[in-house]
């Protein structure tokens, strides 16, 4: 039950409309804010460090244009022998999570519009928060949408009736820079592609669906993997450098430095797209034609320019 200035307060139609706009679906879960949950400092415990419980009063002062108001949520109100009001419960005790259903609408209202400890709340005091709302329905819908997309992806990979052909799947595997694709069975190719999609949790599904219809990108990326498989180029991990492989006993010729935060294979593809000379050399090398690889920083047909450290970091 809600109390405003110690008087029972019944939610109005406008209050319900405001709540429905803020929380269109139930349930809603009250949880610890991120600042209260820390990564475990123990090597033997992967679970995060967080409080056993957090408590705070269910009463608060709300400032308005006309002054201040006293708001409280309580299930019972008892007048003590000394005439003082005893509120029950006096505090809300949060033990990691609390589920709120439609029947908890008054508590939901108090938390969102009166509680000074709710991160994102209308009356948040701006200090270290003690709780935050998590919309379980929205999170579930996002997860369901992702699973639906993954089902479509799996159909393209695994279905014998609706799926992609073996030639296209092997081309896709090379485009994901999976080595020695031609030595793998078709089943191994399918599993390897799915593993690459799942490895990129943020954009794996989108990238796959885009690659399926991107003929130019498929051809370029697969040709780069072919050059790697034929040991025409190699990534020197210690130096974070792509290099041309030279004759036995000779030093490899570096052509692109890769920043620590970048994916070397995605950086190689971007380097190909930005360097006509490199693209021509790769094409010639794969055809068995003669070519003259240019070392990083040396003169090239594009002008006397030193290649910068290549960085394909995602934008913040």
C-alpha cells in the first residue's frame, strides 16, 4: 500500500498510464546495479563478487515545485502504544534479485518515482545506487529473436533440402579464414563455420548472412586464405605483422603491421581492399605469375609512402 504524507494514496488512471508506458510488460526484475557487482578476484571462482543483500528504507522525501512530499510503501501500518506509526516492512531487503508482477504495481510505483536509491529512477539521489530494474520480457524477446536468426543460419548450413551447396559452404569457410578447407570433410566444414559464427557473439549471425550474398567479399577473402594455405603470405604473431613468405633461408618480407587490438585476418582483408598493389600481387601469386612484393615503408607504384600500423579496431 502507498502512503503520501502519511495518508493512504490510491494510484490514479494517470499513474497507471505512466507506469504502463514505462513498464509495458511483466514481470520486471529488481537487481543489483553493475557498480555493486565486481569481477571475482579469485582464480578459482568465476562467479562475480556481489553483496549477500542490500537494504534501504521504504520511505522517501520527494521534492516538487510546490514543496516536499513524504512517500512510503508498506504492507501494514500499526499505531504503537506511544502513538508512533510502525511501518511493516520498514526496509526493503534485496538479496540479488526480486521479481515484480502486476500485483506489485504500488511497490513498482514507489521504486520508480520515489526511491532515492534506484538507478534510473525519477527520485534517484545521484549517489551510489543500490538497485536497478531489468526488463526480463525485453531481454527474452531479444534472446528469442537471436535464436530464430540462428535457426535460419543452421538451416543454411546443415539442411540437405534448404541449405547451401558444398561448393558455397567451402567458399564460406575460406572466407572465415579457416585453414586447409579442402582437406576437411563437409561435416567438418559445417561445424567450423558454425563455430566461427558463435565466436563472434555480437555480429556473427549478421556477418554470415551478409557473406552468403556478398560474392566479391567471398572471392577476396577465400583467395587470401588460399594464399595463406599455399604459404605465400604468413602472419608473424610475435611481431603482429603480415609478411610475404620468401625462399627457404631468406627473411620474410613484411607488408602490414597489425595493432594488438585488431583481428589480423579482418585487418588483412581491409588491407587488401585499400592497396591495389597488394591485390595485384596476390592475384599474380595465386596464378603462379611473377610479382615483386614491396616491403612495408618501401616505394610503391602508389607513391613513396610508408604504410602506417594497420588498425581495424571497432568504433567506440
